[in-house]
C-alpha cells in the first residue's frame, strides 16, 4: 500500500509531461499499454459485437411476430436484403445497384413465394435462417465478383491486407532500428560508467553526471522495446493468418468454378457448402482488417512516446564494448542447487526467463541497470526458475550466492517501482504483500451482547475467609513462625514379643521360713541412753 500511495502522490505532483521525471514517464507508458493493448481474440469479439449492434434494429424488426398478420410481404423482403448487406459488409445499403445485386443473389436461395413459410416460423428459426441467408449471399456475391459479373461495393480485402501488412512491417522495422540505436548508446554508457568488466562486489562508478538518469532512461526505452515486441508478435501472427486466408479464398473459388463449369443447373448440396466456406474465409479476413487496424493504432501511439527527450548529454561518445560470449562451465564453487543448461536442451520446454531475460547479476550489482542476458552462453536454474546473464563471469558471481542477489533485486524493485512491470515481478510482490499482511493484521474485534447467568455454579461460603487486612497479616505471621519449628516423628514397632524370660532357676526343694511371732531382728542386751536426758 505504501508503494501505491507514493506512486500516486508523485504522479499527481508531475502532471506536466515535459517536467515529469523519467520514471514517471515510464509508469505512464506502462499504464497506457495495459489499458490500450488488447489480444486478438478480444478484438475479434468486439468486431462481431459491433456488427450485431449495427444490424440489431432491422434484425429485431424482421423477426418480430407481428409480421404474421401482414398481407403484403414486399417491404419485409426488402428489409431482409438490407440486413444481408449490412451483416456481410458487402457495400453500402443506400446504393440501389448494390441492393439489386444482393436481391438477385438472395432470389437464388430464397424466393418471394417462400415468404409465407418464413413469416410463420418462430423467432429462433427466423434468426437462424437470416444468418444463413447472409452467409450464402456473401459466398454467391464473392463468386460473381471473381467471375467479373458483379461484386459492386465489395472491397478487395486480399490486396488491402497484403499491402497493409507490408507497409506496417516497414514502419515497425525503421522504428525498431532507431530504438535499438538509442538503447545501445545507453547500454554502452552504463557499461563504462559502472565498469562492469570489473566484477568486484563493490560498485565502482566512473565520474559522470546524472548516473540515475542513464538507468531511468534505459528503463524507459526497455519498456518501449517490450511493447514493441507485442506489436511485432501480433503483426507476424496476423501476416501468417492473412497468407493462409488468401490461399483458402483462392482454393474455394477454384472449387466452385470446377463445380459449376459447363453446367446449367447445379445441386445445392454440392455448391452451398462451398459458398458457406467461402463466406467464413471472408469473415475471417474482415476480422484481420480490424486486427491490423488495431496494431497500427497502437504503433502510432507507441511512436509518440519516443519523442520525449530523455537525456541532454550526448551518449554517442561511448564506444561499443566487447563482451565475453564463451559457454558457461560448471564449477565446484556454485551454490547447492544451481544447475546449468544450454538453450538447445530447453528450446522445446518453452521456459520463461526470470526478470524478462535481463541479466540477474547486473540488475542486483548496479541497482537497476537493465542489461539483456545472452542465452547462447547458457542458462542457470535455481529453485525451479531460470536466469540469464550477459557474460560467463557474471553468472559465476551470481551462482556463488544466488539467494543474496535475489533478495537484493526484490529490494531494488520495491524502491524503483517502474521496474515491477518490466521484470514481471507483480505476482512476486503480491505474494510478499500477502505474507506481510499475515504479520501486520490487527486482531478482529466485534461488539456482541452477552447475558451472564445469575448463578452458573452452586454457592460456596468459606468460613475462614476474611476481608480484614490485619487478620490476614496475623495469619501470615503465624505461618511464617512455623518455619522456625522442628518436628520429629518416630514409628514404633508393631510386633509383639511372645517368648518368656526366667530370672531365677526353678526351686526343686522346700524351704521353711521362720515363724513371725513378734520380731525377727536381733535382740540387744544393752540400752542406749540419750545424754541430754541424763543431765536432767
């Protein structure tokens, strides 16, 4: 999104083409070509839509159901003749001679007496018959023109197409030569300024003013060159198709001559298919007229972009450079996964070169200098993608660390947005943008009303719970004091001893003790007297 905003801001600030930077001119050229250029299939589709749009009022009027009530059919038949002229494109329906000739051709396949049957048909059948009438009348009038017995108002499409293709090719060839001369001047200048013969990792710039203008000017010319390739490709395809159509037209005319030769009456089964084939060839020629006209219009528009002044300094002072064109050889220093192929081995695979065939190493090394790769020296493959280089030395430098150079080019393209279309990296940037959005995506939020349940769980009252801060502190102190206490435990044995111990031996004799009558102690014969008692 930042790239788009910056581009829009710069384009709005540089609406004047004379003062706008070169890279702005390149983006405007790319935008023009994306809007203006159309494929051949689209051009042919527009051709048929235009024809049907022109004949739609009279076509709807003919197939209208209300004509079933009309008694006079002459006016309706004349409308069918006018429809055939307009649909086939064989002259103007306002000229009476063309109407008379077309009506005579229509009479040979659809007489006035058959109008009653035609009116009673349903809408779908009428539409089908009208188209068939137009195709058959086209074949008949073309045959009459070849026999020199009619064909008034019919253009000589074979001659027009042949001369048109020839003239267009000559103009395109002159324009291409002028464009190549300018591109070679910019390439030689950039090659000398960046000293590309020296393949050091650091860029060595020779003294020259406005180095960026040389790169941007070359990018601008490369965009014109890419657009010109589209024109040349379509022109060559159209030329081949035109040559084939001319041969087919002559072949069908000869077949019809052979069928009707020396015959008074000919079966419709024999000649009608030939008329239809002749008509189909004529319709295809009319389509090629529109295609050739579109090619010329695009070429004129593209030529106007060459009139813009790109650079004030004369670049013709730079002499052409010599580039090594030897074949790329495999070396052990290549990064794992890098492979070398020759163009002969890949010619049948219709491979697509990365960066539109420009040298991958030069593009990274010079921050956007577009030097065409030389596929004759070989092509390198890495991660199922193919890369070309202007010299073997450049390919060797790139093959040592391809990931670093690929990331570098990706960074350059994000800064120089005019390279996105030229290098065909739009899809790569879109994939990168999707990956970045995954990291930068904000969490999804939404306002939702939710009703909380009154009692989702059973109530539980804890009697020991308290909100008192001092009570909680007391409990904390009590728990803290427990850490100073020491607790011991002792496990007593659960076994019980069941054996006896005898202390004294067992008596096996009888003992007679003394008889206790009064006293068992010794009798003293003398008495002790207390001295204190004697004093008294």
